[in-house]
C-alpha cells in the first residue's frame, strides 16, 4: 500500500508508472524486434520524394525506414536476410497499372488468335483468319475469335463480312481491333445479333445500337465493320458462358500475374472485368487468392454499356462486391463516354475537319444519375473519355452527382478544356493518364493534321497540367491497346519525360506537358494506390505498410533520360516475399 512506502519509494513508483503510460508499448518492443529482411541502397520512398538509406521488414511489413545506423538494431545475424543494393540501381515501391486489359487480352490468347500490330490486311485474310478457322474446327469451338488488328493499317482496305464468309460462314467470327473499340465479323454473327436476318434483310440500321455504328456498304447492308458500342453489343451474342470458363480464367490469371510481376506491378485495376458478360473472373480471383498463389492486388470494374438495362446492371455491379477481400477489390463501374480521337470516335469540340463530332454514348443527365446511384452504394465511377467534350461531360456529372470521397476517375483524357482542370482538383476527381501515348511518329503526326482541328492535331495527352493543378494522377498502359507502345513502367516513364518512344524516334510531342522523374514515379506508385484506396497499406515505403518493393537495375532518378527504358526489375517483392527475380 502507498502509506507503507517511503517518500522516495513513492516518487520512484509513480515515475515509473507515468513513464510506462507516456511511452507506447511498441517502443519497448522495438528493441526486441528483429527483421526478416533488411535492405540497403538508394531508396525512393514515394513519400514526398524522400530518399532513405535502408529499411527493415518483418512479417511482410516495413518496421523501419531510415538511415543505415538506425536499421542495425533490427538485424539478427542468424536470422535476418540482408540485401546491400548500394550502387546497383534504385530501390522503390512496386508499381501499379491503374487501367489495362491483361485479363481480356490473355483470355483471347487462350481461346483465339492475337493479331500483331504490324500485320496487314493481306496477311490477316490469307493466313491469320484461315488458321484461326482451322484451329476452331479442330477444337470444336463455337466461335472464331481474335484481337489486335490496327485500324490505321486496315482502314483503306477493311475486310468485309462477305470476304470473311468466303473463309467461314458456319461459325460466328469476331475479330476485335487492338483498342477493342471496333471489330469485323461475318454474316452469321450479325444474324445471331439480330442485325440481319437469314435472308439478308437489314433489321437494324447504322445508328440503331446506341453509342455505336453499324457501318453500311454501298448496297445498304452491313459491311461487317462495327464501331464502339455496336461492337460490344454484337459480342454479347457469342456463347460467352462456354467460350471462357472459370478454370480458363484461373489459368489466365496466373499468366497475367507472371507478366505483371516481371514488369514490377503489384497493383492492377482491370479496365473491363465483365468482358464475357459474366462473373467468371471474379470467381477465378477468389479461388486464386484462397490457393495462396495471388501476389498482387486486383481491382475489378463492372462495365455498363449504353445499350444495356442500366438498373439491372447497377444491381449486378453492387452484387459483385461480395467478392471483396484483402487482394480483390470489385469496387468500380466502368463506362465509355466516347471512343478514340485518333480514329474519329472521340467526342470533341470543335468538330473534326470533315464535320462530324465523334460518338458519344451517354447524356450528361444519365451519367449524373448513374454516378449518384453508384456512389450511394459505395461504388466508384471509372469512365473512359478522350475528347474534350466527353471529358467535360464527365466532369459535370461527377460534380453534380458524385461524392468527393469516392474518388471518381476519368481515364485517358486526350484533350481537356482549361477550366476543367481546376474543377477536377476542387472536386477530388482522379485521373489515370495514358502517359505512354504521349508520342507519335512523324507520319502519324502528319496524318492527325488531316483529321483533327487546330491544336488537337499536335496536342496529345496532357500530363504536367494535372500535377500543376493538384489533380491526383495515376499511370495506366491500357495493355494491349496501342500495342506499339511499351507496357513496362520504365518504358512508359521515359516517354512521359521525353515525349519520344525510343524504338520509334520522331520529334518530341507537346513538350510543355512533359513531367519530371519524381512525378512519373509518384504516378506509378502511390498515385495508383490512392486511386485504388490502398494508400494506407501500399504504394510507398513507410513503416506499417506492406513491404511491396522493387530492386531496379538502374537508378532511374539520375541515369541518362534516354536510358530509363532499359531499366528492369531485378526483383519484385510482395508483402516482404520475393515473387519475381530476373
């Protein structure tokens, strides 16, 4: 009892008690914490561009980030693995790809045929399609499927449904372009989709599928070329349930993971997760995670097209949130506002030189209503918009219907009206930018001048303006779209700094929008984490976060800018474990 203590004993007892209350228990425990892994080197933390000398990892998380002297107490020479990466390159957080299509692209490889960017129409018709048909017949497939043809290469000699019919008329044929915004199909698929009947009569005219175009020939019948939402509509009439199964999806997911880890990505937001109009990928991801083999965080977007039953799809988009877990985040709705400016389907103002304005899929009122309903259900919007008129319509809808805390996102943004930058910043609208598209070879740049009005011809994808205006920015590659561009983070980074793709040459494009190295690395790391609501767990090297990081073969903060694209991950770590090694 206190009354039995001397005054000195009493003061000593109270002082110790006060000290134990004032100092958190973990400070005492820190002396006993020995790390599983310690790394030395030049370490970019992605925390306000801070550089440190070392960090320690225990149980998959960073327990120390700082100088060399401070990390020593975390080393147990009998237990702790020590990596000295000093002078070998850069250590940095692992990267995120905030919008791409790995899942659908790899799925097509497993069920169909990939067409190379450089393949021309002659090769397509004489080799690729016949071989795809042969493969389908031998396997008993119900669909001839492919992806990858390049619109600028094909547009002057576009294959017709009649030409495809001459190769195969008894199996539906669907060949998407590399951007997945257009397709060429045979007559049988048009019949299945109710666009023509078996006698050749036209049942749907060119603009009768909202948000798309059924291209018509001189004879008044479909040519077989479908643009934008007309393409997705017709694709929905394929036998999608048997075309791609959950077991196929799991196999594809493992391949996608291998690719991403080899490039340094451990966060990924898929740009079209309901590609087959079902939830096979959600089921596959759940099983993949339960197996213990999933080494990245996967965000899913539920796509809603303008020809669909909107209320039904909103209900289903909310329902797939049941798959939410530590590594599976099914929390986004994907919409297409317009197409692509380069192919004339982006929604722009002023109009294209031939007088048209592009294809727009939604009214502002509809997007506002969808945003309001989605955000109320805890779902974030993720809208594709390239033309300035399309971007403006999305900004208006987010401002009027969205919640700032939901981080509603615009993807691609080829052109932006100047006042919309501030409105995006003021309303916490996120941007995932196609930095890798900030280049054009000379012939392509010259062709834009024949299509696009004024500055649109030489101004591509803004980047620096997003940072200057305080807009949250993440990186995306849109793989496999524009497959002539790099997909890895450091190839993308070099383009964002120089305006030139090293394999292409050409003059720097729109140099005032180029960004610096730290901005590019920020967009690649913590920028993606913030877009995916992961910034408290991942995206930077900080005590308490998961230890997701890269050992990079070059110091991309100081090496010659034209050498950045040669940098590769020497190793990728996810939650403190090495999951890829070169």
